[in-house]
C-alpha cells in the first residue's frame, strides 16, 4: 500500500494544470520505476487519466470505472 499526492504548484506545468504528483510507498519513500522516482509530471500513472476528468481542475468527484 502507499499514497499518491497531487499538489497544485503555480507555474510548475501550466499544460498540466500546474499539478505536481508524487507516489509514496507505505514506509514514506518515493515509489521508484526503473530507479526513477515517480514524482513531478507522471503521464502514465496520473496526468494521463486525470486530464480527462470533468471540469477544469483534473479532479474526479469519484474514481472512474
């Protein structure tokens, strides 16, 4: 288990609604994919799905099914 955090950072990435993503493991470390931290603009795990969320802030009122 772990947690994914979404944080709006003004000026970070306007094309991604300035959202910074970080995926943490249960022990508090950053999750790694091929030794690369899953943080920042994460198109394959976060931005790709959230970019199609309704509204203009990339947030789902409930998880998509």
